[in-house]
C-alpha cells in the first residue's frame, strides 16, 4: 500500500527534471528581471555574446526553439535595442543577428549571473560537474536531440 502522502511522481526522473528546470528558471528570475530579460532572452543573448553575428536559423538550432517561439523573442530583444537583424546579401531568406552597443553593454550587467546561480545551488565543484555531465548524457540519449 502506498503512503497517503505520495503521488507516485517522486519516483519519476522526468518529473524531477521538470521540477528542477522550473526551479532553475525561477533562480534566474530576480537577476534577469533587473536587466529586463526573460530566461529565454538571456539564453539567446548568451549565444550572441559568444557567436554574433549568427543567423536566426542557427540560433534556433542552438537553443532548440522553433521559429514560432524564436521570432517574438527576437522581436522583443530588437525593440529593446539589444540586437538588429540584417538580411543576407547572397540569400535574402537568411537573416543575421548582430549585437548593438546596448547589447554589448548588457553583457556586463549580467556577467555575474552564472556565479550567482552556482552559489545558490549549494553544490561543490565535483557535484556540479557530475550533474552537468549526467544532464548532457540524458540529452544525448533522448529522441529529438538534434532538433
């Protein structure tokens, strides 16, 4: 007989991953609110800070987002003045994303966010590395991993 306080979810890895993902996003919220960013916008900006210019298509692949989700996110970042879009010269269907000066300045405003999150997790370095490794293995083993 199951304990009356259980739901069966406690034994499901998928639920733990789901709940942990929501908890992680919530940890980011206070720091990102100060910068006026949502978590998905922050992820897009991190890619741009490391790889700009990048195509919209490539950004979608990196973030595993479809165009229906990515387009409004990019529109908000562009309206905020953090990026600009530029059509390709050889193929006008290709759209490149470029950081603006404000986009570059934003990086310094949120550069300590990863350290804040690591501190909030209260994991030692070995635990952090092990967790990161295991999550990578889960992603690599799941169907649709290339989408």
